[in-house]
């Protein structure tokens, strides 16, 4: 390994003193050194002013590699360190810690990417070597301007708010409660359980959904440290990581626990409304219980349907029902917030595969209700009285949409993503149908089948063995659903089967099931209140899918479950548990430490023109009207730096990315500074 | 003049013919990661675009772009997250406004529009990234060296200007 | 600083009145003497070009009333108004009464300020102190010393109040910004109006006083009157000026009237027709062009009815007009012609270059009277009618005002977005460029002869021919309070300096 | 300092309009205070001194010399160099000297274009032989000279070392007086840095009486197209006001006349380039959430370069390439 050591210079720990720069260039096995002449690079960089040490190493990230850095920092009083290796996304933090161990401020470090962005993409050794040299030279110019930084310390209130009372929210709440934190769960509906309560049997185990949900609900509602608010509406949110203040409006339930004869009371109610729990397959009373064993166990009143006729009050003998209740607002303090609002089902457009044109066309969710032993038909498969012989399933309704073929959603986008759960759910339902009603002919129309999870493929095999007919259609020419002219069956599905090399098929159908996809909820209020990042698929966007998968960019906000994208119950609970443990790790400390790369207003340069007040996505900037200058809230600032580019006075700096640092980098890349080979 | 640009821009032995020198300002969360994924997939592309990393494309101060051109860049690229995918909610909305305006301004100052390019590249679009770099390199190569400081000097602007950096 | 290697034709001497170039910049006089020591030829050069006409292209037309005033920071209002009028024409908008009055009032107040500067600081001293008097005293300080400190105070007050008025109306006292296509940027508030009336009242008194001063000091001095009437300061040229519908002098608006040396009307044209009447010559030895009357034609630097050379000075404006639009100025106007033509019938025109000073004083009083009349108009503070909003498609337009130093023409052509495609400017002093060259040559010929020492006094008397025009080459030749420093270098055939006289 | 202990000051004007000299006169009565502390040893438009006198002065004779106007021809550069030699402190006075000023807009055009407009193709031109002014011309009697016309307008600091600069078109009298006193008092800021005096370190917004409503720009409007609502930020109303990217000191006079700021005080302190500083700010002020809308609004901006650099093209980063 080449070493180029110069011993001139003043020792010190950054911040003002003469920089003493150490450069460590990684071979990464041969990943880098096979293409880049790392020794020549080390030599040239070693000649730059202020570079007192420059070397190469087989694996700088290895223990010996890090040990070398520590040793040289101490031995040569290095006060700036550059590692040229893989992408900083992988090891930047590793090396920061190395600096810290050596007693050097960890922010006097620069990580130069010479693998992903040089050796792996530039075949020509000479050009690759030149490029690596340029990039490191730029890093040298940059680190000259680095100053020691300290992490921000923000006190944490040891509590969590969970938004959403579905399986994800409840799981996260329980895990956090068990770890000893105060948790508040808010649910907009009158009952807990969310989507899971509406499901029948779950793949891969085939267990009943509500049987799995029940114990979780019991655990949560009995939990000493968990508070639950149903009928809760988000009103306001202020504060930031460590000390969020959320105001929710609690709408009256109309019924309390003292109601004894719920059944009789519900029976007398004259008002009816479509039952969303059964996806509109049935109607329910204005005072209702969604299902057996729901929580809270006492009914709620659907105020939209209720006419306040008072019959229920009479039937209840005056006890337990109050039709005149008023909403109350409560403020909830929490150190962190978990987003667990879940998702919605895609509602097909009228006429999409005959939906809402032919009564024989239902969604997969509706079918699940029909299959449910506790469902509207007690599990019997009847559709307005007719016996059913032929059942068809169509996949990817509302998912995997194609530009030009599928009309865009109201926001102009199309759902080009896979909803992930529908294939397996479809096959599970199809196989159950075939088992329960062997005489059925079942046809499965799909563009593609994705049974990706453990045990999922088994459903496909079973379906094949059961003789379910698979027909693969061409997305360019999706199936057409029409009335059967011959009247054999109410419907006929026409399409071209690619499995039989483009054979035209016409299938008579009694019941057509649309495997509808999953879409993000309308979360406008939530997104606005908490400054959430949203993806182009409208689901909430994590910081980084691998590195920080359950965190939002705004500090203290976590993603629990399918608010982040289509997930089945298994994935949802896993994600929720992950979010809970991440959140717990954070609120377990008295203080949270945040990266210092935030914006700061240099008061004497600020003209108070207010233009930065428009810009901050996190409302972290306010104006001190007494001083007539802008002020950045350290806890709210996420360090995007947009305000820095905005300020017409250059009065805002961003630690780690201030103009001097970035510009010096640019100049160096262009061969301006520092001059080459000064002390050569 | 070609030589001038080349010598300082391409230190060390090897090529002496002129190579386009392009600065790419990339946001960290999407475009920079996109560049990484191009690397992970071992996509080969020209080495002429040198990447300067910022956290969000909204941080890309137009002054950085003029700094690059004023100091000898032949081209500048600005890459950020797609609209709607910004890690910082709306940081790239500012980029979306600044860059078209910047493009007009640069053109009016006498700079070929092809020397400045602004695109959206997501973390997954390694291929798009490598394509863009290749395209940009070729379109700048076709235009030839810019070497703005030299040019201004010849126009009589900034008599006091130090051209040493350009080998004079 | 004419470089020593400059060649001069055999047997000629060159007198270079040179620091004009160097120190005021923008003006340079070269006088060539033949072997007998008589003036062979004389060149007045303007070494300044800034290219406004070109870089106005591409600018939004509404910005030109703020860009073109930087042609001259001494008379920015003139350019602002001409430009704004051209913009009105470009948008084809008719200004409400209030808007027109606001513009004319602001312009007349500016006129008072500007003429004051010239008379007291530049032109006046020659008469008050005497053309051959001690140059150290031939300046404002000297004037004040002679006619009393109180007056000096009044002069400074007049300028100060004039700029206060400009500030009230135009935002900035120098380079105001308030003229826009369709009118003015803001209405005049009643309290602002009251202050302006106070200023205008003062200006009228000041104008009366100044006219009286001119009588006392100049007209009652036989020597000066003789100099005006019989000195080497007389050309017969065409006269040009702006007149209203009654053919009275108007600085802000009207038609351009041109009369021949004998007083006959040559033409009377509206702004859009200027191209049929004016053309500009280009000479290789100066950056400034030479406008002339197209219909008469360019015959070189000569006067008379056959030559298209014309003058656009205060005197020219009086020459082309049938009268003034204010009572006191009208009296003065009549007296002006009676005195100079010795003819009670009010015979016109007159061509005595030095009498331009007198005409200027009459204009000063007229401008003050007119401003006072306007500021008292009940409509002047109308809260709405200070402008109209332009919703028409812009195309082309010409705007003309009388700048203190001559008729000023702005001509723009725009695209449908109002972006300027072409701009043509015929600037005040430019009109007089040819005439100034002739006046200098005439004075030089009259004053520099074989055997005559070229003294400081002689130089000043040459300069008086020049200064009468209050020339404004980038307004550079304003001297306050003194006069242009002059050096005459007499060179022999090799161009080496024989003698040098400075003051 | 002269023997009488008074400062020796001078003033010169180059490629400018004369407004600067007038603005210096606007200090009015204080002109006399100035005379009290200083002898004017050279001020063509205010006192009678000659070029040869200046040439004869020993180097550094003038304590403080104010140079206004940019440098557009050889003569102006010569004088600038001469005055630099003769002056202890040289002050670039006004927008033109500091940043090129409005005449520097000519840098967006070629010299050929300028000559073409001035001497060939404007409608009133009568130039049958296609004559153009020549640096030297052989007349019948002898050679005549005029200065060489440069290809660009340069700011003073492009040509010589400048100690201080006073921005503004023209500088406002009160600020000028403060600056003169500062300089006379030995000059507070370090010399030879072209540091700007006679202005503050804030922007025009700081002095502007108008209030922001924190609403974004929905549509750009031009002064002739709208009556601005009094008291409300002009820029928020869609009129391209340069206030945010312009150094303060003027007192926001234009805004008080309901006009947008033209930017005559040049870039803010700590900002090198006025134009891009404005682009940075506008990025956040436009009411656009889609690219189409953004482009639409950007297209509504007329003449960006002439608006953002109206007074500062010579001191901008990229100048202009014509």
C-alpha cells in the first residue's frame, strides 16, 4: 500500500486551524482498484496542499482499515478525513463513528464515491483514474471549509400517538405499551378493527380474521398504558419531535355502556342505510353493531341516517342512549406519532367489466363477505335467488394500470403499481369456493399472477389441481363483459387467451368477481398537519426503502402498516411492529440527537424580506418581527436547504452544505483550486 | 484555447484532446441514489459529468450554476426527484420553477441552451441517469469548448481577470 | 490629449481646445489655422457613444421611460416624457385630462430648475461679470458676489425645491420613475398638491426676478447689447420648436413647427411624420450625428435658406411660435422681438446666438407660470384619472417633447407583447450639432487672426458661442459654477506645440 | 491633506449621464459644509481645474476622488488609470462605476449591432456612403482623433483598483453625504476592496413601507396593465419588483411612487450576482405545483436579463457574451 506522508502543519481539531487532511482510498477488494489506479491517485492527492497523509487500503471499511484511520488521526493530528470508496449511502455513518472514536469531530469527514460512480461505470482505466482524482481533489477543497458540528439535542416526551385503530395501529400500540410508554390510539370510526375485521379467512394459514383480531383488541383495550378514542377526528397539530400536540375532536357515539338490551333497541329503529361493513351488500339500522364481538361492544349511532325519532330511547327505557350529545376536543401530547390509517379498496368505475351495470358483477371484497359464515348470507352462495354454476375472476382491477388503456384517476395519475394481495386472495377464495361448491366451474382471467409470499404459490397449485381454468388476457385487449345473447348464463366474458396462443374465448358467467386493487386513503388533512412526504402512488413515502423503511422525513413520524403501500395482514403487522420498535428506541431516550445539517439564518445579513417564509415545507422558518429577521426552528428543520437557495441576501447557511463548501467543490472539479502539485 | 481547457481540467498523463467538462448537481435521495443504482447495475457511461451532491434539488442555488459556467464548465446538469416524489414534500417545486427561468436567462446571456439540462431522475432510474449523461456529454461535445472566462477576457470584460487557471 | 504624432497638413497650425475632451469628456474642438494665422477649418467632436438605440431593443417598451432618462441625468424628465408619450402611441391610448396635466406640470417645473442652472451657473456669469473679466470670478460665486448673497440663496432654493417637486411626483428627485404608458404611476394627493403650489408660486416670483435681473445686468449694458447684436455670433438658419394648436410655445405637447431664416413656415408636423422632415448625417470624425431638414437637404456646415441646418433652442422656439401661453411670458416675448429686430410689429425671426440666453429666461418664467396654472386646476388631484390601464395590442409610436436643449424625438416599434424591436432617438442637443460647429467656427474666425494673441478672453468668447446652446453631450459640458477649462495649443506643421495658453 | 489641513477631493465622470454629478449637488447646503472640510482640486463640472493640472499633481495628491460612469472607451480607461495614480482613495461613484449601470445593457449587443442601429439602419439615417466614426480620421487639414470604442462596458473595478464604491442611479444625497463623511473620517471600511459604502447591508424590502400578505404570485403583470393595490407588496401583486435582490440605501423611493424597484443599488451585500439571486427567490414565490404551470408563469416574465441585470451586468458573474 502506498503512503504519502507530509508532517508540516499545525495539529488541531478542525474549526479554523490549518487543515491537516488525511485521505484513505479503498481498493474495495478489486472493485475499485481493478479499474482505478488507486496508487497514482493517492500519490497525486498526496501532493495537494494541506493533505498530510494519503494512502490506499484493500478494505477501508474493515476493522484494520478503520483502525488505520484512527491511528493516523492520532499520530498525525489529522483534522479532516476523506474516504474514497463505495457510495456514502452505505458507509458514511461507519466512518463518522470511526472519527468519533479517534476523538475527532465526526463531521470533519467527507465520503467520496469512487465505486458506484467511477470504477463500476467507467471502463477506461485512464479516464476512471482521472475522474477519481478529480472527485477526491474536490473533496479536499471541500473539507478545507468544514467546521466541527454538534448534533441537535431535543428533549423527548416518552409517549406515542397512534393514528388508526386497525390491526397495524393496534399492534404498534400494544408493542409500545408493553415497553412501558403511554400510548393514545385515535380511530375515526366508532369501532376498532379496521379492514381486518371485514376479512373472512386469511392466507396462508386459512384462520378466521376476526379470531386473530379478537385477542389483540382485548389486549389493547385492557392495557393500563393505552388510551383509546373512537369517533375521533384530527383537528390540529403543532409541535415537533419530542413534543407534538395533536388536537382531536371526539364525536358523540350516542350510546354508552349502560345500554342493556342492544338487540331490542336496534330492532325498533325505523331508519336503514347501506352497510359499509358488507360493502353495501346489505342494509343496517341507524343504530347498529357492525358484527358480533366488535369493540366497543355497545352500538353506535350513524348520525347521517338517524332522524332522532327517539324510538330507541323509549326501547332502552331512557338508559344508555343520548341523542343530543355534543363533540368534545382533547389535546394529546406525544413524543412521536405513528401513522396507521391503512388504505382503501379500489372502487371500479361504473361499467368497468360491467360493474354496477350487471348485478352479477361483484368485487372480491364483497365475495369475501358472501363467503363469511357470519356474513349477510350466512356463507351461502346465492345471488338474487339464482343458483350459480359458472364463476369468473378478473385480476388487477384498478392495479397495474397502463397509460392509454386505463383512464386516469381523478388526480390524473394511473395506478401502475401491483396491489400485491389480490392474486393470492383471489386464489384463496377460488379454492375455497371449489371446495365448498365442487359443482362450480371457475374461470380465472388474469394479465399476470403474482403469488410471491411464503405459502402463496400453494394456492395456485391447488387451484390448478381443482381444475380452475386460467385464462391469460392481453393487457392491450382486456376482457369484455356482456349479456349472454344465448341466455345460457346472465353474462358472457369475451377475451383472447394468450396461453392457448391467442384463441378467442367466450365464457358464460353467473357470477363475476373483480379482484380490485388497493389505493391510498385520502390523507390530505394528515399530510398537511404533519408535513408527510407522499409518493407518486399517493401512499406515504418513507425516508429510504432500505435504510429507514418505517420513518417519514419529518422527524418523529413513523409509518405503521399499509399507509405506506399495499400490504397483507402479515406485512402490515410486521411493519407496525417495526415502527413500534423504532419509535420505542427513540422515546426511550430523554433526548433525541439529530444530524446537524440544518439551516441557520445569519441575522446581520438578513433583511427580513419574508421570502423564506413561503418556502419551508416544514414551516420551520418564522420571522422575529422585533429584530426584523427570519428564524429557523432547529427541531422542525429537516435540512433540505431549499431556503438557502431562496434567500436573495445569502443570509441563510446550511451546515454541511454552505456555499463556500459546495462552490469550492465545483471550482476544484473544474481544475481551479487548490492549485495542483504545490509542494511536489 | 482547447489545450488550455484540457491541461488544467485533465491533470495527469494521458489524453490531451479536449473533453467536455460537465458539472452535475444531484439531489441525494433520488438522483444521486439513481446514479448509484446505475453503478450497481454496472451501466457504462462517459466520465465527463462530475457529480456535486446536495440534499434536495431545491438547494441548488442558481448561483452555483453560474459559478460553474463562469469557472470553465462546458455544461451543467441539474437532476432532482420527480414532481410528487420529493423527499422534502415540495423542495423540487422550487427547482421546477428556477430551472426553466435559469435556462432563459443563460440563453439571453449568450449561452447555448444545450449546455444546460434539467431532468427528473428517481432512485430507481439508473438507466435514465446513464442515458442522460451520455446524451449530455455528446450534445456538449458537439458544441465544443465553452471556456467562458477566456471568452469574456477576449471580449474585453474584466481586464484585471486572472487567466492563470486557464494556463496563461 | 491629442497624441503628439497626429499629422497636420503642411503649412497648417492646429489649435486644439482639448481638455474639453479630457475633463468634461464628450466634447473636443480642433481649430486649424492657415499660414497667415487665420482659421482654415474647425471641428467640434463628440467622442461619446453608448448605443441606447440598440440596447433598447429587446426591452419591454414600458421600461423605456425609465431606461432612456439615463441618456442624460441632467434632463431625465425630457427623456422620460418623450418616451412615455411614445409608449402612449405604441399602445394607442388617449390620456385622461388629469394624466396629461400631471405630466405637463412635472415637466414645466423641471424646466424652471434646468433653465435656472444654466442661466445662473453657465450662461449668466459671462454677462453679469463680463466676458473678459477675471475667470476666477466668472462663475456662480462671482455672480452671487456681485448681485448679492440673497440671490445665491434663491438660486440654490429654486434648484432644491425643483428637485423636491420631482421627488414628490416622480419618486426619485434625479431620474424620476413615474411616467408609464397611459399616464402616471400614482395620483397626486391633495397635501402634495398644496406643497407643489407653494413651490410653483415661488418659481413664478423667481422667474420674474430673473427676467428683471437680465434687464438690469445685460440689456441696460450697451457693451453687451452691442456684443449680442454685432459680435461674431450671428447665423441665419431654420428654427424648430413645438407649438400648441394656437401656435403658442409648448414644451410638453403639440406639433413641431419649422420656419425658414426669413420667418416663413416650412412645415408643421405631428410626431409620427418626423421621418418625412428630419434626416441625420453621419461624419467619420465624431460619434454624434447631424440632423438636418430633409426637404431642404444637407449642404454641409452652412447657414441660409438653402441649407437644411436648423436650430432648436429657446430662441428657435420663440421664433416658430406666435406667442406664449402665459401672460407675463407673453409680454416678455413681445419685448424680445421688438428689441432685437427694432421693429414694433413683432417681426420675426431673430438669429443672434447670444440672445438665446434671453429667450431661455423668458421660457423659465413661462414654465413657472404654466406649472402654477396647472397645479391650481381642480382636476389635478383626481384619484382615478391619473392614468388608464392599457389593454390594447402595442405596435409602433413616436413621442416628441421640447427638451431644454432642443426638440426630442423617441420612436419605438414593438412586437405584439410590447417588446421593443427598433428604437430611434433624435436627442435634443443633436439638433444643434451642425449649428454649434458653425457658431464655433464663426467665432473662431472672428476672433483668431494673424497677430492676435490667443488670450483666455478670446477663448472664452469662442466658448460663449458654444455655451449659448447650453449643449448637452451626455450633458457633459455643463460647468457649475465655473466654465469649461480651456487650453489652446498652437501647433506647427509637425504638430509640435509652439505656444500654449490656458485658463 | 493640504497644508490647510483640508482634504483634497476630486470628481470625474465617464460613461454615464451626469445624474451622478447632479446627485452630488443635491446634497445642497451641505455642499458648503463639504467645502469647509475639503478643497475641490478637480471637479470639471463644479470647479475650474485642468487636465494638465491633474497630470502635474504628484501621485497620491488627491485624498479622495469620486469617479462616476463605467468604462466604454480608451479615453475613459486612460483617465481612470491617471486618477488612480493621483488619488490616495478612489471611489467608484454611482451604479455605472460600480456595476456598469444601464449603459452596460449594451453588452447584450454586438458593437456591429450598435453601429448598425446608430449609423446605418435607423429610419432617420441619411448615410449614403455607409460612413462610420473612425478612431482617427484624415481631414483635409489634418488628422482628427476620437477615442477607441470598447467592445463592452466595464465597471471601474475591472480596469483599476477601487477603494470604495457608492451604488445607486443616482446615489441618494443623504447616503452620499454619510459616505463622504465616512471617507473623510479616514474611511471606516478597509480600503482597496471596492467595498460599497453609502448604502446599508440589507435589501430594499427592509426599507419598503409595503406589506407582504404571504400569497404567491399567480400571474405576472406589467406596470401599464394594472393599478397596484396601495400598501401591498408590489412583487406579490405580480409586478416584477427587484427589491428583494437589491441593496438598500435608496429609501425605497420608487415603491413610494407605486413603481417597482429597478434594482439600481445593485446586488445585496454578500451577493455577487444580482440576477441569479432574484431567480433563486422567484423559485419560491411562483404559485406553481405542476411543471406546465411553472413554465406558463416563467414565460410570463418579460426580458429577464434586462430586468434582473438592468444595472449590474458588468459586475455579474457571466457578464454577457456578445
